[in-house]
C-alpha cells in the first residue's frame, strides 16, 4: 500500500504507474509514479510477485468495499519492470505504437494470372497504419491490383522467384514483412475432339480418326503432342503419334484406353479416350438371377377369364380341333441397359417343360410385339379358374381391370422372330428365337422409351390347322432356374459407323469400276485416294456404292471414310488397275472376245469354237471373227519368175506373233521359206495391215503356198 504525496484534483486525468522490481533492495522494490514522476516508494519483502489464486481487483479493495469514484482507462500490464525513463515516455506518449504486419502465405502463382495475396497489418492502439506492396526482387514485373491494400492480387509477367514486401506505416514507426513467391508458366490445355466420348468400333480393321485441340495457354515456346496407348489387349498403331489429327489402328478386339499428352514450358497436361473394338456389352435377363423379375403367363380362349400367372408353365397352340387357343405373353423390364445404348443383338431362349409333355406337333412359334404391358397375376391352377381370378392377364384382359382391344391380346402383325415347328412330346429341349432386325428394333424402341419389352408368343398355323396341338414351356415360376425364359441382349455405347469397303474391283484404266462399299449408322461417307500412280475419279464420292475411274494403270490405295456424331472411322481398299485390253495382245483379245470365259476348249489358241477350220490363233492373227465362221481372203498372182502373195493381218503387239510364208512343190515335208521376200507392211487402219511376199516360181512355175503364224510360248 502506497501513501501518495500528490494532491489529486477532481476532473483531471492522472497517469499512475506501479512498478515492482524484485532485484532491488527490499526498501526500493515497489514504486509509485504519478504523471511519469516517482511519487513514493514502499518496502516489499518478497522478491517476486506471488501467484495468487484469488481475483485481482482494480478500483476497489475487495468486493463490497469502497469503490474508486472516477474513471479508469487504458489499463496495461507489462511482463517486466519498466525503468523510470520508460514510465516517463509512456506518460508523455500519444498512445500510438509501431504497426504489426504479416505478408500471409505464398500463393501458387502462374505467369500472367492474378495470384491472391492475403497480407494483414494493424497497431496495438491508435489509428490503423497505411500499407504498401512492393517488389523487392524477381526476374519480371509485379503488378498489384491495389498496392495500398494488404489483401489484393498480383500478376507476375515472367517465370521465376520473386520477393514481395508489405510495408505498414503509422506516425510512430514503419514495419515490413517479405514474401517469397515462385511464378510458373501455365500448364498447356488439351482436349480430345474426336471421338468426343467413349466409342465402340465394330471391327479391328476399322481405322479410328483421332483429333485433339491443344494450346500452350499463353506460355512461350509452343507445345509438343504425343498419342500413347495406356491399356488394351492388343497394339495400337498411330499414323503419326505427334500430330493433333491422326488415326489409330488396333490389332485385336477388346477395350483400349488412349491418351493425348501436350507438353509446354509450363509442364504437361493430358486427356484420355476410351475405345472398345468388337466388344459389345451383354446382359442376360432371367427370373431370380441377380434379383431380376419379369412377367409371364398364358391366355386361354376356352375359359376367357382364367389367369395362369402363377403356374410353372405356359402353353402355346390349341387343345381342340375347332378352337381352345393358347397364347403366351411375356414382359421383360430392360433394366441395366443404358438409355443411350445401341442394341446389336437379342435372343430369347425357352425350354419345353421338363416333366410334362404337350400334345402333337405344333407349327412354327412366332414372337410378336404386344401393344401394352400385361400383368402376370397369381393364378396357379390347371383345373380351377377361380384361383387367381382378377389378378392378371386373361384372354379378355391384360391386367385386373384393363381389357384387350381384341380378345386374345393386342399385338403387332410384324413377326419379330420364329422357332420352327416341333414335336411337343420332347422334354426340356431349348428353343431359341434368334436375333432379327425386327426383334432388335422392338427392343431398341423399348430401351429408348424406358419401357419393358412386351411380347406375344403364338402359333398361327397351329391355330388355323386341323389338329389339336400345343406345347408346354417352362415359365418364370418354374422351380429350376435354368429352365426359365432367358432374354439375352448385346449392345454398344456410342457406336461408330459399321463400315465395309467391299471387294476390290477388276479395274481397267479409263473404265469405270464398281465399288460396293457400305456404311451402316453413318451420317456422312467419303471415298478418297490415298496413293497411286495416277488419279481416281469417283462418280459419287459420298456414296459407299459408286464407281471409280483410274487415269493410269498400277497399284492404288483407296479409303472409305464414314462418320457420325460418335466417331469417324475408315478402311482402305487396295486396287490393281491394268491397262485397257489391247486386241493386239492375244490374251487381251481372248478376254475381249469371250468375257468371263476361261475354258481353253473355247478360248485356247488351238481351239476352233466357230468350227470354220481356223483355230483361234489364226482368227486373232488374221483379224477374223472367232465367234462366227468366216474365211481369210488373200491375193495370189504370178509375176514373171515369182509369185506375188498378198495377205492382210492384225497389227500385233511386239513379240506377240511371227508370220512366215512357205512354199511346197508336193504338199509333203518339203515346206520351205527359202527365197521368200516380204515387203514392209502397209497400214490399212489402226488395227490391220497388208503384207506382200514374193515366192520363187520354181522350175515348174507352180507351187503350193501357206501362211504360218507362230506365237512364243508364255
């Protein structure tokens, strides 16, 4: 307790400070300062401030005691004993302290992109300080959105390490904090444009077009691109793995994952594409398998309100010669098939009942599409129509309340699939309704609409036939799961066009050759020339089935490309083009004379199909008609000591044939060409020429002459 020597006046503020210093002598340990000046000193035996558990009171000695009559403000505690000069400074100060400042955490900075700075600044007392951001060091410029705000953004125009400084200033002092920021170039941008989503190709020979969009995203130096295979059962061959527009070929069916990676000075970014090759998804739907359930029952005209939905069998046919028809209805929810799936196959398997036979032999069973969904019901009696009455489909109703438009079921006249007729006395025999275009279309429509596939099973020929015959088929309620109906579907997602360039045509230069390509599911198709010695002119390049004309002979490679919104695929076709058939060549003459015929008895060089005594080699060499009898006209005249022999012949290709004029005096073995001289041929037209040969007349001035034609063996 201190007894002050200062007189305190009402209405006046006083600065009062109490200092305890346990390091001083006991008499000097406690000091009281008033208005910065030592007022009095008090002795204290303790060298430290006791750690009291009781409360500290300011302005009152104890609760309930006398209370200080005045105002108390700006109470402060210090962790150390202040010196007299510090007490004086506090008393004369304006209560403003040096500011505190924090630059905040370093942001992840990208060159050219605003990075967020979260600095802060303040003061223990007094007005808030002003702040200013500045760049201390770094390779480029630092542009602050608002340098006078501790929380702002900064843009750095070059990559590298920067030191930024946040400075806080008030009337007392200036304080700063530094922040090290590393600026990186932006990552490149990449996306795969084609195919735009996972795609399904029908065949490994299909060539898939790949296109990617890539940019450096503002980073200097450009980009490099690389297509790679991440997964797949075979090998993927990229036409140009470094090109943004390229193609991929696959060595085997299966599922593949491709990646396009773009690299720049800022780093690497990638995008993936999923491709399935001849690998459609499949699903088997069967009662009780994987908690699946569907409806199946049969309708009977002999008791048109009888429901049989709970029986382990359904019947098809008729039980009397004059009627009593049986028809079965099935309804399959197509759960598990994506709404955007394209069905590629469907089949329905049924089994004849394993313990109960039918009657006679039924004609073909037909599947038709029902117009509405039937209710199965729970009727399970073969003798009592009252059991299950009103619970499901009957000859008159498709459910408990809704009637068929026509008794016996409302179904489409189109036959979806059939099973040939059979003897109904065979047990547990599988009957399969195969996939057809109509069956697929009905199922596809149901998938697209999100509706069940509703089917009617009947035998029209049995119903109209003279004999009673019906089959018993195991139903969805049969106790043996493997005997129950099984619907199997296959599909693909985002299918590419199904493309086939067709066989290579027999092409001749300058003549139109037929192309018989096809492209199912394509919105656009194009034929183009990949390589070859000349040009290829397509009559309609946007039609898979068209004609093409080649300007030169040689080997050509054509490409048929097909596209739809899912993908662009192509296949190539190699075509060997030969020159036009030239009748001066014997083999070409054979093809021109007998197109498509290869029998040597007709086209062989020694054959005489027109029976005029001139074999084909002579017909060709003398430019005659080998398909009709004719003669060869020559001119034979005596000219002094020689005979002039003039004949016409074909202008043959070089080396194709040789013509020899021979003479004989006896028609024996004395044929000779001695002394025979031939003039140069005289052209008659583009394909024939005339030749005059002189033959010695001999001593008897008579001789036999003949013209021999020889063709080298191939």
